[in-house]
């Protein structure tokens, strides 16, 4: 399968789940993890970097999927590579932006 086809397929299949997860990450960041010294631009850049990194990781999972290609989607709806990419990217960027440190409100 050509790379451009994989990129288009990954983008079209991953986009809905990644948007839903990004909204969930925003709520998590704003409600439970937000340190006082974080600005809105820091939060938006963390979200953007997480989204981009998760897409690139999921693209790698799409390209090098070791299992049967029919197993790439869960119930023909949810992209497993998108979930794996988000599961790696979210903790990484939240840690890099210091959202996990103890904050006292």
C-alpha cells in the first residue's frame, strides 16, 4: 500500500477518535491537573503537540502493523493505532509540561 494512501486512511479513520480524546485531555488538564502558573497558550500547545505526536505515532503503527490488517480496527469503528498513539503521547506531553507535579490550589 503506498504511503500516501496510508496517510489518508490513517487521517480519516483516526481523526474522530483523536478529536474525542483531545477534548477529554482538555477537560482533564483544565479540571484536574492545571497548575496555576500554566497559561492558555501552554495548554493549547500541549494539546497541539499531543495531537500531532499521537497522529505520527499512529501512522507508524499503521505502516508497521504486525498483525492481520483486519484487526487494525476494533469493531470496524475505533482505530487501535490511534488509541496506542494517544496512550503514548498524552502522558509524555503532560509530563513535559509539568502537569503531573503536585499542585496546591
